[in-house]
């Protein structure tokens, strides 16, 4: 790390941005070919109901995309739908509004259907996210490791969701921007971006833990770098922004439907009416998949491996903010998720781990960093990206096929 942060314009110079865009375009082109094959040869055409709209775009608007299309065209329901037993059914309030309304805005401007605008918006946001991720990683671990991390991000098995009507692109963009702002101590802007995540994806709570760590680290250096009263206020605003991000959407659901726990009840609709209970769904799922004892052993081993991965000297270059994010986000998923097929795409927000896979997480000041030459980092990147692309084909072939009325979403 340098004595002071480099200007963003130097971290995102034209040559570097073009390299990121080139890598991202190559990987998105490969995913496009895969999605075209799936849309035309793998998916039952009975699901295509929009004459004149290419199958690729209709295919890209299935699963969650269908809910976002409903929100963009019809808005949110005024009341929560319930079944014959009184349980809240699956409904649009489970899905956050920024993405569908961005697509709706493009529809109003162009007259194109949501199937097209939703896909275009997601794809463009994916490019923006790749550039911001690359800039953040470049500041922490250097150019080569940043490009390697972006390459693995773009090749990751669930990366096709960056170009379909899902919120992965938007979530990644806002997350990377918020983390970068926290790293650079841009407290007000970090709080504002965190607020936006509260209307895009439920990641405000783990992001709040990162903000708390960033503020604490700044406070620890108050002797060497005195903190003015105004900075204390700005630091508090970052914490408040992250805290509100976790509350804003449940509050909106309450105000619009009149049900105080309407959001929680809505989420229980995806669990067959079962109440939302922290941690238990994950524990029950791993035990169902692997057995009572082995499931818990594997879960504990996975968590231990994560801690070792982000706490070791090979990850020091990422800095405390990115390492905290990896731990906080996994803890959040453990507590809040009913893990199933969507877990692949949820894990894509752990993008700092890709830097560790290519061996680029060492602190540049650590002598051991020099023992890993750049050519070896490139070789690791190419090999792992190849594995990811093969995995992507399998993942897409297994999950990117909609079989109504019930289906396992990608």
C-alpha cells in the first residue's frame, strides 16, 4: 500500500479499463453462446409467449426475471396474497425495486419490452461492476492480480446471471463501490451507496459490519491522523447508512401493505410457509444432503477453511475491509439463507476470494510476494478460468431449463 491513495483516474486509466472490458467481453461472449444454445436447443419452447421477441431475451427473463418483469409492468401488490390456510404466498415484495425500475425506464425511453431492456440493463451494469471491482482490487493488490480476479469473476459458473434479468450485476456494482469508498474513507458517499443497496439486494447488514471495522481502524489511528469533528459525523453517517440499508425495504413493505412483518412473511412464502429462523435452514439443509454428523462436519470444515483463507498472510494484501466482507457475508448467508440451487450466484459477491485463488493476495511489502512471479499468476488464472468455464457449462445445462409450474432457479 502507498502512503496515500492514488486518484481513481490513475487506478482506472484508459489502458487498464480497456483490458478489463476486453477480458469481460470475451467471457460474456462465451456465456452468450452457451445461453443461445440453451434457449434454442435445451429449453422447451412452450415457455416462450412473446411473438417477435428473440428467444434469447425471453429465456433471459425466466425465473426471477419474470418477477422483475411483473414489477416493471404492474408494480407491487397493495396487499399480501395468502393461501387457503392464511399463509402469505410468494409475491413480488421479495424482490427489490431498483433493477426493475431501471429496466422500466429504458422501456419508456425505447419502447422495447422488458425481456430486452432487463437483459440490456443487467449486461451494462455487469460491465460497470467489472470495472469498479477491478479498480478496487488494483488499489489493494496490483494490476495483474486485479485482472486475474476479474477474469475468474467473469468465468465463474453462475456468471451468466450477469447478462440475464437478475440483480447480480447491480448488487456487485453497488457492493464494490461501497467497499471501495470505505477503503478510501469516503464516508458520506459510502453511506449513500449503502442506502442504495437497501433497495437493490439484502446485503446491508454484512456491509454494516465492514463499515464498523473501517471506522474502528480509522479511530485507532487517531493519534497519528487526528480526526476532526466533521469526520466523526461522516463516519457515523456511513454506519447509519448501512444500518438503514438493512431496514429500508422491510419498512417500505410494512408501509405499503399495512403488515409490520410483511417482508418476513413474504420470505416465508419461499419456505412453504415455514417461519424465517436464523441459521436453522442451513443446518437442516446440510444435514439433509450429507447426513446429520457428516453434514455438520463438512459445514464446520468449510467455515474453518474460509477463516484460514482470509486470515492468512496470503490474504493480507486485500486489506481488512475486503477480508471482513468475506467473513461477514458468509455469516449472513449462513444465518439468512435457505441454501439450494441459488447459492452459486449468491457466492459470486465473494469476489475478493478469486484473488486468493490466483495467488495475488500477498501484501506487496511482504518479501514472500516476490516469490510468486507474474507468469505463475497468469497460468493460475488461465487454468482456474478454464475449470470455471467447464463448470459453467454443467451448471447452466442443469439449472437453466425452466420446467413449470415449480422449478429450481439458477
